[in-house]
């Protein structure tokens, strides 16, 4: 249930930012959309994308890898959202 809520939240944030970026409100459009998309992918699909980021799992580490990858995805997504919020509120 928590995973489903997290996926819906990440998708909502990425979609809202995508619409705003396409409307021209983002300071760095291409870089920010790539940051948001990478964050969304890692936040939604964490463990499946771990090998693409260079994180490998062994038989004793799978329960530690997924939270780290998902957390880094949320960090990227929230960083892109923070830049977007600062730009739209005319602080930067």
C-alpha cells in the first residue's frame, strides 16, 4: 500500500513538473526534466533499476538496496521540484 502511494505521488510530482517545464516555467528545462525523469524512475522502480546505477545485490543485501535506490530517486525528484518551486515563486 505504501509503495502504491509512493508511486502515485512520484508520478503526480513528475507529471506536474513536466507540464510546468513544457509551459516554460523551469530555469533549465532540459536538465530539469531529465533530473525529474531519472528521479521518478528510481523512485518508482527502485530495485529493478539498481543494476543500471551500478548497485548490485547479493543474497544478504537485497533489503538494503531498494530503500537506498528509492531514496536517491526521491532525492533527485525533490531537488528538481525544489528548483521548480523556487523558479515559479520568483525567488530565483
